């Protein structure tokens, strides 16, 4: 079996309102292409009102990557229920890690409030899990863009769902389907109003196609990341959102290509 | 420097999320003279401050219900379209009917947001009076409390000198009425525009902290 190759890039950049209020970037993300070729992408958005939410986001992201990687080591059976169970277990472990950390520092769990969204591409399966108002958009092999799970929102524009809220795992939405994926975009809520036509959350091709073309052409991961950071911090973006914003991008590299990327790993938070 | 290839990314134009406020204002006979003049000046200040904040001007929606003899309503418009009327004072104080009208207007407004796919924040009902209701107000007060308990609205009740604060306290289940210091309507409305601006810019998961109240008398 040939190991699939991907171009992967990700960045989280502090929002202007966070800068003004001296609040750190509370978004976090991580990407991993495992040795057996499974692609793992995660984004998290710490709550603006929760004082240690950047830690909640960071811990959740780190743990869910570790849980998914470990669960995938032996391969997954080809059924939707198995994938759903795998995603649910990874979210449970991510929550557990945040709970343990909160306990260890004697701080209430809701101080670490964060959303969490992950996507896994493994062989010809796509599995996505999400709590909160992140968004995961996939492009199939025919070039169709689709939203795998609708951002979860309350009635009001400043209400949100978090991994740390009571009974959170019951709100987990999971998408698992056997289909070939050409590219994936994960984002936090800061970019929703720029990237989707509301209220139906239809992904806008004018937003996503240039991003995907950029990712597919991004031979140099350093340059791609720096372009992405510049874009997310640009005046143009900041004039439309004052929130933290994250993009994680992955595009499959054509098998004929001469640039087999080495193990790509990019984990971290914006400045 | 090479152009960033991501300059090609185009953004969707979605409608701005809205934060509706219903101003429920006492214009009964007892408000005549300096009180109504200061209230009018306060409304001018409110209008000016909201328009000075470009995003608040697009996101805050102002509706008005005045009560003095009759109840008169002006439906919601975004702050950039708002023109404060010059209010005149006369007649009795049908506060119950006015609050009921404002609650209905807010419910209708939320429905129209939903139908049109517009995001919105929890609306405010801002009630100002210098007296006591002269109509049957109990069921309107109960409705306001119930709506607030169901997180449908935030009610702020402000008493001007002479107001029956005991009755006013029945209109909110969450907060006590505040007593305006003298006739500092301008300070009151400055605070209101700042507060609404903060709410209307809050992102998911944020509770906007409200500015300090400088216009109310301290509890006695």
C-alpha cells in the first residue's frame, strides 16, 4: 500500500479584540500525518469568558491527537459504528484530560471552556467529530465542497457549546463516511461569517477554492505557514472579525509528484 | 515582496448580527418640564453615540414605546437609521400596556430575525418612569419576569425621582430597579449605548462586561 501524501498547513492568530483586552489567543490547532498515513486534524476555540480557556483548548487538542493516533495504530474496521465509537472515545479522553488538569490546579472545569473539532482521513474513510461552533469542510474527488457537521450554536449570537459543559459528550456530532477526500479545511468560529453563507452554512466556493488551490500548490511548508499567518492577521480579515481565527488546511498531493513530504507535524497556538 | 496567494480568498457578505433594545419611556404629565427636556437630550446623546460606533450602528436596533395618556410605538430600526423623536409629556401612566407592547415587539423582532437568517443577541427592554402605573400592570410585569426567566430578554428598570421603585421592581426577575441620580439622562444613555455596543460585538462564549454605572444613586 502506498502511503498517501498531503500538503498540510495550520495557523491560529489572535483576534484584534483579544489584543485590545490583553487576552491571549485562545484558539489552538494540531495536525499529524501518522506513519501509516492517517491524517489527523484538530481545532479548538477557548471561550472568551473563561480565564484559562487557552489551556483548555491546548490540552484538548493535544490529547485528542494522541488518542486518535493510538486508536488508529491497529487499523479500524470498515464500519460507520466503529468510526463513531472511535471518535466518541477520543472526545471522552480529551474531556478527561481537561478535567484532570482542572482538578490538579484546583480550578473549576468551566474556566477551561473550549470547543473541539477533529477530522480523520484514513484509507477511504472520513470521520469528523465536533462539539461547538467550529466547522469542518471537505472537498470530494469531484471537487464538491461540503460541510460535514454544522457549527453548533445557541439561540443567541454569543452563546456557544463547549467540551466542558455538563453532559457535553451528548452534544457531540459525528460524521463518518466511506468516501475519498481530496482536501479538508478546519476553522474556528472567527471566520464563519466570512466563509459561509448564513443561515444555511453553505461553504462559499469563493472563500474555499483559493484556499484549497493554495494548499495543493504549497510545496514549502514554512512559506505556506507564513502566508497563512499573514492572511489571518491581515487588515482585510481583521476588518471583518475581531475574534481569534484558525485555519487548518490539508490537500492530497497527486501520487505522481516528486515531492514526498516527510512526516508533517505542526502543533501549536498562535502568538 | 511577493503577493500573498491568499489575497485571492473572497469573503461572504452576511447580514450583521443584531442586538435589539426596546426603550419604554414614561412621557406622562409628571415628566413635563425639565425631566422631559433632559430625557430628550439623553435620546439625542444616545443617537449620537451609537452612530459614532460604525459596527454598533449596524448591529444595535432601537425600538420605542412611549406611555403618557396613550401608548405609542415606533418599530425597530438599526441605529444608523434611528431618528430620536422630540417627546412631549402629558396624560396618565399606562406602563403595563406599554411593557406588554414592547414584549410583543421584541418577540416579533426575534421571529423576523429567525425567518431572515439573521444572528441576534438577547434583546434588552429598558424601562424608564418617574411615577407608578395607572393601568393594570400586574400581568405585564409577570410576563416580563417570565420572559426574562426564559432568557428571552434582559429587563432594566430605571426610576426617576418620584418613581414607585417597589412596583418597578416587579418587572424584572434578575435585577433591582436603579434610581437615576437627579436628571442625568445623558449619562444614562451614554452608558446604554456603550453597553449595547459591547454586547453587539461579543463573540460566541463571551459575556460582555458592562461599563460602570455612574448615573444611579447608591443604595440607601
